[in-house]
C-alpha cells in the first residue's frame, strides 16, 4: 500500500474569524421567496394572560401566563415559569440571597401503612445573591424565567425518567391505596439580622399543577357515522377485539363469541367521544340462553315433595334482561417495600343501542349487535402513565352478564383491552395556527 505524502507548507492558513450575524427572527409564515410544502394541523390553545399572586409575610410571588379563574397555577411539558418575586424592604434586615426551587414529590401508601415518599426532581435557581463585600444594594424586585424540567430520577444512580403529571388518588378499604405526585415552587429568602452573624430564612411555598400534553397521531371517525358504512369503505379505521363468553360444563350450550370494534388508533383523548360496535355471535340456542333467563332447577330427588304451586314451572321475569356494558376502566398499581397493591376505577360508562341486522335474503343473522359510544367523566384530568413504583393503565372493557347468572348456562364475562388516554384530541386545522396560540 502506498502512502501519500503531504506538504504542510502548501496549506493555506485558516481565514480570520468574524462574529456571525444574529439569527433571523423566526416566523411560521413563509417569506416571499418561500412556500409551504406541508402542514400538520394542530389544535391551538390561546396563551393565558392572567396572573396569580401568592403572599406570605414580606414575600410576594407573581406568576404570569395563568388562566384568570384558575385556583392553582398550571404548566405543561417543557414550560417556562415566568414571574416576579417582590420582597418588602425592612430597615433592620439585610437581604443576602433570593432563590426559587422547583420540586416534584411522589408519595405512595399501600396496605397496612406501608409508605414511601421521595423527590423525583428538585432544581434551585438563584435570582440574586449579595457578594462578600456587601457592596451591592438589593433591588427587592426579581423577575425570572426558569425552565420546568421534563425528567427526574429515583435516586442518584437510576436512569432519568419522564416526570409524571400532577396526580392524587385515594382508594379506601382493604387493601388501601394512596398515590400522590405534587409539584411546588418555593421562594427562599435569606437575610441577616441586626447583629450580623445570624441568618434568617423565610420560605413561600406554592403548589402548581403539571399537565404534560399529548395527542393521538391520527384522528378517529366521528361517532355519528354508522359503523357498517365505514367498515366497508375504511376497514383500517377499526380494530377488532375478540373474546369468548364461556358456558357451563355439560350445559349443552356452545360458548358465545364476542367481538368489540374500536377505532384502530387505540389512543384517545380524555374529551373524545369514542365510538364502538359490539357483536355477539353463536348458534341460536346460545343466543337464546343469553337473552332469556333459565328456568329454576327441578327437585333433585323424588323424595322431595314440594307444594303444588312449585311444581308449575316459574314464568320468566319479563323485566330481567341480560346486561351488556362497555366502559373505560383504570387500574392503579403501587409497589412499596415489597408490598404490591392495585385498585380499579370506572372512568366512563358507554351508551349502547340495539341494532337489528338482516342478511341479503332477509333472514335474521345468528348474532346480536349494539353500537354506541363512551367518553371519560369530566373530572378525569390525566391519562395513563408510569413512574417507578406507580403504574396507571387504562382499558376499554366489554362486560356481559346473562339473565339469572346463577342458573344460566352461560358464565359472566368481562374482557379488558388496553388503550391509552391522552390530554388532547387529534384535530385537523386548515392553515397555520394563529398567532397567540400554543400547542
């Protein structure tokens, strides 16, 4: 292999350094020499213009960009916390430093008092600090713009993880389960006393909500469009969840096949109305067993002599009907010191409507059909998440209960299918997001 020689004497010296010009002001609108090739529609949200005031003794905290009627400050993912700290002047005390601290604390309790709490995030920002010579005068008003971290740690040696949303849930009973993630901003004032060598620290602690926003990567079909019309022209918009309602041993009844159709994206907003379709398939005897209550069992031996009226088969209660439910369901799991517990809660009940279908020859099919929709309750503020020993998962559930479940040849059935709930829905917007809106 030949080696190419080089002559360093022929290499020109680098050009002189000149400071680069400032970057141009960014605009979402194309300039006269540019054109927009594509646009991803997003639902805009107006930037709040309100302010929140918190006072304690000589300290006043003002937080910008808040809703006018909000009870507690709220921030999203990668937000900037903007505001101002005001300190009331006092002649007999000299301000040494002013700082603000952001904290995220996770507290978990399970079973018989097993409890743990730890900080996932703690960041301190010095707003002002006097030098050793004490030659600078304190301004007493301190503006700040500090970034809200998006990641935290459980201990120093663990990998970083995404910070959870503000969350507070309590399940009483046995086993008890309590989980809480709390965010606070603390103003810390350090001042000297008249004697000079004693320091006094004052704190103003203000809780705030952290709600990181997310949305599905694609929309769902409107719930007002009939299921079968969309299934024919856009089958990829639906996902089929299959389960089986079992029958009792030696009942002579075949199991019932259960089909739940849900939007295929399987990521839904807390505010979305989620359409679904339920179809139960089986031979006619199985469908009749699901719709009609079973008669009471006959006497077990010939030595039982019931009264005359009891020999007559009891008539079915016309008001007794099978139960078909579709609902949203949340499972909260907590692990503390080797003790693991989980509890569940219903987030929203579905509304179902019976659908009568016919084959092309006009004969009724061997199936029972319902369409409907489901959405979260108004008080559900966050979707599912996972942070260390706390796991919050969401499901859509199909629940079937036959009439007279104690005597029915069919067993009660419940099938939970995992989904993901997020804060925002997918909304297509024609054109760019207007100025003054954020996503």
